[in-house]
C-alpha cells in the first residue's frame, strides 16, 4: 500500500501538479499493489463514498491525464466504455461478456505472433489483444 508520501511522489514524478482530486484518485487506484481494472464510473462512486467529493467530469479528466503521463493504461472494451488499468507491464486481456469482468493474461511474445507486413521505417509500438468470452448456449435438444 502506498503511503501518503509515495502517493505524492507518484504524481510529481509523472510531471503533474498535486491536487486534492489527484491525491484522492491515486489513493483509490493504487491502494494496494494489486493491478485493477476500473471505469470512471467505478472510481467516481468510490471517491464519493470516501468523502472525496468530485464530479464525474473531474474523474474522467484526471483518469485520462493519468493515462497520458503513463500512470494508467486505457483499455477499450466496448465503443462506449473505457476501462483504466493500473498494470503498466506488457500484457493482454480476457473480457467475460457475461460477468463484465476484465482479467489480465500474460503477453504473447512477438516472435509467436503473426505480425502483418510493416512499411519501411515503421515499427510496432504496442500490441493490444482482447479475448472476449461468453457462456456457450445450452442445447435444448435431447
């Protein structure tokens, strides 16, 4: 668990100014060292339950800013819903459409992937792999 000094250092090392809102969100996001997947709505609800009253717009803006400076990774699960991931190591995801749970899986080595032809002068910056799963329909036929 990050103490208050470590929370402040995380913000300043990312090149950001310390604000009450940023401190509150860092405390929620990095309460322990377990990687988390959260939506802005999740964090908004948690913040307001913990007396860190702020608007949903402030939460969105802060999470996007944290993403820009490398504190979070944005995971697009659905066109209208973005998740924020505290695990900044190279990895992929499985999304369970039945439960709405997003789970980390280890990254597949690039040497094992079929990589498309790249134009001269281009290099792979990042590979995002999302595996979507759902329960198989049960057969009603005997």
